[in-house]
C-alpha cells in the first residue's frame, strides 16, 4: 500500500523538476568581467647578454600568462647603429610586431645575426622579443645585446668519376643514358674558423661559363664572365632551353641547397665552372674570379669534346690502334712491318682508302693517342696480335667513354682482356667482380669491365701453356655462323713462322686462342674450329661476337654503340678471307 502511494507522486516530481531547470536556464550572469592580463616574457641566462659570437647562437627564453596561455613568440634582430631612436624610446613605442618579425612557438631558436665580410669587425645588434597570448595581447619587449663577426666560407669542388682520369678532357653527349652518365660535379662549403666542429648548412650559387675556344689563361679579365657568358643550350633530354646556372624555382633565387650537378649536352670547348657558398650570416665565399692565378677549389676549368657524329663534322673513317708488342716471345709475330703491310692492304681492299680515311697508331704500348681525338672516328680497329699482354688499362678507360657516347669498335687479337701471368693453364677469366670460385680469375679491372659491359662477354677460357701438349686446343680456323662472313682458314706459312722455333708437335695450327662464353644480348660471328673436334673442349665455342645494345632515348629506340671481338688475329687468316671479313664488318659498322 505505501509503495503505490509513492508511485502516484512520481510524475508530479518530474514535472516540477523540469520547470525549475527551465527557469534556471533563463538566468543571466551579472557583474563586470576582469580585464585580460598581458603575458610576460624573459630571456634566460643562456646565452648571456653582451656575448660575442662568430656563428649564429641558439637563444633561449620563457614566458608566462596568468589568465590564459601563450600561443607564440615574436623576435627581431636590429643592428645597434640602425636604431632610429634611443633604446628606451623604441621599447616604449612598441605595440605589435609586424611582418618583419620572426614568429615561433618554441622557447628557443637559432637566431640569425648580422655579420660583416671583414673578419675583424664585430657588429653589435639587439634581439627584441615579445610573447602573444590566446587573447591577442602582447607582452612588453625583452631584449639582449649581442655582437658577431664572421669569416667568409670556402667552397671545394670535386669531380666525381668512377675512373681516375688524368687531365680534364671529358666527352659530351646530348643525352644521359645507361652508358653515358655525364660529368658529375659535387661541392661542399666549409667555415672551420667560425665552426671548428660540425659545419652549418650552406647555400650555393653555381655557374658554368663557356664555351671558350682556348683554355682560360692566367690574368683573365673578370668582365669575360658576365651573364652573357653563362652557357645556355637546348637540352635534348628535357626538350627545353636550359641556362646552366643554379636556380630555385620556388624561391625564385639563384641560391640553392643542391650540392651536385651533372654536366652534359655541352659543345666542344673550354668551360669555367664556379661555385660560391653563402654561410649562416649571408656572407659569400670571397674567391676572386678576376684572375686564374691559382688552384682555386671553387673554380674548375674543364674541356669538353663532342663526337663528330653529333656535330656532323667531317672525320677520318677509321682509327687503327696497334697494341701488338712484337717481342721475341714464343708464338708471336716479331715483324711489325709485315703486320702493318698486311692490315693496310686488306683495309684498302675492303673499301677504305688508307691514304685519306685511315689514321694509324702502331707499336704504341702506352697508347699515347690524344684522348680528345678518339671520337673523331666512327670506328676504332684495335690490333692486339700477341698473347703476352692485354689492351693497356689506361686506354680501356677511354674506350668505355668512347663507346658510351655512341662509338664503334672492332677488336682482333689474342688475350685482349686477359690480365696476369700466362705461364699456367687458366680455367677461365670471369669478366666481373671477384669471388666466383676456384680456378676462375676475376676480371674486375678496366679491361674486365670493358669486356663485360661493352663487349657482352661473360667468360673467356684460355689454354695457357697447355697448348704445347694438347692438340685439342689447337685452332685450324674459324667457322662462320653469321651471314656474309666467310669461313676462315689460317695461312700456315705465317703460323709456322711464329711457332716453328719452339713448338714441334704441330706447326700448322695456331696456339693460344681463347674460347668465349658470351652473354645473351650479343651474337656469335665465328666458332672455334679445332684440330681434333671430336676430342676438343674448345671446338664449336664462340671465338668472335658482335654486340649492338638498344636503348630508349626520348620516344625513340636507338643503338647505343657497336662492338665486336675476334679472339684470333686476322693477320693469320688467308688474305682473301681477311678482306672478305673486313668488307662485311665495315658494312655492319656503316663506314663503307
């Protein structure tokens, strides 16, 4: 009974409570709101007032807002001599910071101070600081007095090359490709007098001046290097005209953060490449440009040459480089004149005028042919007819660069890429890095890279001295597997002249010819023809290959370069057959 009485009263209680709440919500606050209290800001004692610096300091402060919170701080640096009014008057006239003030949310910042380019001069300057609270009010100004001097930075340019090259002659090409990656220059700034430990961030301004017909000389007038001399050319890679000067398209400024550039698509001539650095005080490297009297690290003089097939200039069709040693060594031709006469005759008969279209450099173990002249020839024929030494390493570097800009090479000889002693039987020479197994010599040098990357060879297998005892390694000729090339048999008279004095087993067959294992991208031209093919582990292997890799340039597929390697000297072939071989090969290379 009592429970029922309480339940009937429940609706009355709910309604009454709701009416009370509605009435309360309509009440208004009364009285006067308190004024916002401005925030306060104070510098910490790190760094101390009146400190002297040679680099930009990190300045610390702290703020307080008793009736809210500080949302950000504003500061500005003003030279002491630049204050238009007395310090106290400036402090008293401050109301709000304008856009020239720097705003941060942290209680510290690395503050950029002014500095003179004269290292002995200290500039006194104030840093003024205020805090802003969440009600838009600003504190009174706090300030400190600092002084700073500065030493101008230095700049060092480094030429980045995968190979060490004497001199400063570089090939140029309109495109960057897998085989031609241009000339990369890298630089860095240093300011060790102001920053004895870790170096600051620098900004850089680089410029390429040229081309000049002659090498820039000592005492060159700086007026030569005005903006009209900055190299500008149509860039075949990006399909636009490019000015070779640093530029930040975001800030519309020549000062950039980049620390390297790749040069390419340059005309033949001399260039002056200059980089200036700017330090944390906006002071610029003071390296002079009005004279080239010293080895300035921020200036490089570089010579570029273009291939004739890019410029369209006339050139001799064929450059013959004869690296044969003509030494008194078993199994090698000692008569340079007979070699020279033979090759000139078969080249002439193959359709190339040896008087006007051929340049011959022979018996030159140091390969002193001028590097800049290699790319004046659409085809280089390399003769390396001995089996004692390979193509010189220093010229192998340049062969790679020549092919990288679209050149063509034909190499004929024995052991042209072989490095090391030949007194023992060597299973194979692997053209690549080391660590390929027992009995395998790694060709991880310039000759090896040339064979791998530009002749598409994987292995070469050598008989070494074993040919004296194993006729299975004797070569009687070469079998053609390429249309247009004849089968090759050897002139036994020439063979007997080089083997008869030390080798009595059989004097009719050519010893010391390697068999090749090529990669899939090249094609076989000739196969090894052995004296005893049914027993020979050399018979039927490639002894000549042809390589013409294809690359995409823009929207067009092009041939990067053309190479061929004949592992046997054509000197020992029957003359008529040698003529037919060269006639076909010159046609492949397009120089007939």
